[in-house]
C-alpha cells in the first residue's frame, strides 16, 4: 500500500469530532475508529469487528489487545523503517498497555502524525520527542483493496 495514499485518506478525516468507539468520517471517531475508517476507504471490509472497549482499553488487565490485533491484520515494520502512512502504536504511560494509534503524516525533519485525540478531533500533530518516545510498534497496511 502506497504510504502517500494512506496519508491522503487519513487527512480526509481531519476535523472529525472525537467520539469513543466511533468510526464515521465527519460524525465521530476515536483513534481505532480512524484506522478502521481508513482501512474501509482503502481496503474494503474490515477484517474483524472490534469488541466493545472502555476508554482505558485493557489497561486494568495488562492485556495487549490492541497490539495483538494490529499484529493479526497489519504488516510489522522495524522501528527505524519510517515512512509516511505507517500505523503507529503508542503506549501512553510507562508500564501501561499500548492504547493509542496514529498514522504517520510526514517523516524526516518535521515529522507529524494524524490521530483522533480525546477532547479534540482528528488532527495532524507534530510527532514531537515526547510522542516519539511513546511509539512501541510500527506497522503498514497490507496490500490489496477496493
């Protein structure tokens, strides 16, 4: 999957309000909903329906549900192999589970990522050092699509 195509699809969601468990462009989505929507836009039907999840994901149980799902459906990339369109998985606090997803917009000198952020909307943020330190895995969308 061409990274610039993924970035363009993700940028189409910018401004969509944040809605927990949402996945509808313009109406509302969360970070997983953004990825689900981009998947549908580029690849067609989602590979599996996500279960209902709380805002703290699987943190109380310490279960890496999101990371395991990403490994099932996305292509794992090496940490230094950065490209626009990469799917970024973040651990929001040390010792916590990975529970935030973004899509790399720009790489290089002024890196950015597109994400749905609680209390905001889908936006493109600088991939600053504090955000970069939280990345625990990097993926690519598989080939194929509609």
